[in-house]
C-alpha cells in the first residue's frame, strides 16, 4: 500500500516537472523573442534619436578647427563641413587652407545645407598672433560655437640630448598655443552662455612612453588644463571635450621635432599602422555631437596600459624601461 502511494507521488512529481518544462518552453518561444526584439528596437530608437540630436547640434554652428591643413584636422574639416557646420579653418599655410576650402566647396553635395568656410592663418607659437587671430576668427561669423584645438607637433629624442628650447617649442605648440586661443575666445562664449571647447590630446596625455618626453608632457598638461576648464565652465553651460587618440596615419611623425630641433622626417611603423584619419574624424564628430567629456580613441592595448599605469604602476614602469632598452638597442644596431 505504502509503495503504491510512493509510486503515485513520484508519478505526480514527474508530471509536474514535465509541465514546468513545457511551460518554460512556451515562455521562451513566445515571450523571449518579442522581448529581445523590443530591446533591440528601443536601443535602435535611442541611437536614432541620439544621432538626430547630434546632427541638429552640429548643423549651422560655427566650428573653428586649428591644424586644418593636414591629417586629422583636414579630415575633421571634411566631416564637420558635410554635417552643415560653418567652418573657420586655421593653420600656418594660407595656400593649403585655400586649397582645402576649394576642395570642400566643390565636393559632392550633402543632404544638409553647407557653408563656405573662412580661413585664418597664424602660428600657435606666436602669442601676439593668437590674440589677433582670435579677433579675426570672431569677425568671420560674429561668434564661435565649437573650438577644436587640433594642431600639434610631435617629438622624438632622448631627454639627455634635448635642448630646453625644443621642450619649449613643443609646449608652445601643443599647450600654450591652444590655451591662449581658448582664453582669447572664452569671453565671447561666456557672454553667450554657449560654447564647446575640444582638445585633441593623445593616449600620451594619459601615459608617458620613452623618447617622447616633450610630447607626452605637453599632452598631460593639455589633459589637466582642459579638465580644470570643464569644471570651471559648467556654470556658463560651456562644454569641454578631451579626445585622446592612439596612433593615426598622418604626417605627425614626419613633422616631429628631434632633440636638436631638426625635423624627424620619417614615418614611424606605429604611425604608418595607425588608424585612418578620416575614421578618427568621424569619431571626433560623434564625440563632439554627443558632448562627451573624455574620450579615448584607441585599441585595447593602449587603453589597458592606462589602467595598468593607475592600478599597477610598478609593472607599467618596468614595461616602459624594457621598451626604452629595446628601442636603444635597435637604434645602436
Ligand atoms: N597622428 C597620430 O598618431 C596622433 C595620435 C594622437 C594624437 N594626435 C594629435 O592629433 C592632432 C593632429 O595631428 P595630426 O596627426 O593630424 O598631424 P599632422 O598631419 O602633422 O597635422 C598637424 C597640424 O598641426 C599644425 N601645426 C603644427 N604646428 C603648428 C603651429 N606652430 N601653429 C599652427 N599650426 C601648427 C600643422 O600645420 P602646418 O601644415 O602648418 O604644419 C598641421 O595642420 C595633434 O594634436 C596630435 O598631437 C595625433
């Protein structure tokens, strides 16, 4: 009798678990898929709205780009022009700026209304020229919405062989120049309670690698200055974005200065294997359009190195020392 009751109860439990499995099957087949599609739909809608907001933010706004004659700056000019921004292109070479203007205005029409860019020629290492240039920039459209501090110079050399004049020149181009230009344009942004300052820094603004001392120092200073600016400008609703790219395939290494101030004149393997500047410019456009505050545009390895520098500095320093040894050895061989 007892055995029969036990068997019955076991049968009942089995039936119940079978029912449970069937119920689960039903739920997964009927509820999970619609739920999944729902999530994808909401996410796509969110991205679409974000994209539309970004496009609206960039259309008809005055965007100043320094270092527009080459590399990333030139590509930024193309993507912001196509987005309908009113450009003020800056550089040292007036002819190259005019050539870019011609290229832009004769390029394939985009769906949005485009505007003929203005050009302003000045050298970022000349403080007097920067004040005059800021006045000229403001005269172009009457105001500035977005300032992209992109111009820069790189450096290759050992600290022991590098003259302080070279350190100063790199700092003037990459740090004091952009700081002076930003300060000259800020009052008009503050007055309008509207503006966005962008600094194109580098991964080397977050970690320092051997034989790049002046460059890494100038980019660390850039990161620090613009982080302070962001906090101080919040009260005026002025945005600050710092963008830190990894290697980009541009003329940066070719134009780099060496320990004695001469031109490096070679494209390093790392630069040659770097990202396409046109793609990086698209990422810059998206970061600015989304009003992001601090953006790293690099592969996994450099991004991990930033965390390593913070979490395991000892290990990071050993790796950099070993990199310096290797580079010295390859130069001597
Ligand atoms: N390429 C990379 O691997 C990489 C990686 C991370 C960050 N970045 C940063 O990206 C930015 C753009 O560099 P890029 O790679 O496009 O290099 P690039 O092709 O050499 O362009 C540099 C631009 O800066 C301008 N410039 C240099 N010195 C100047 C000065 N004293 N006054 C005014 N303009 C000056 C140059 O103008 P001229 O034509 O007159 O020389 C040129 O338009 C830089 O801030 C750089 O540090 C580059």
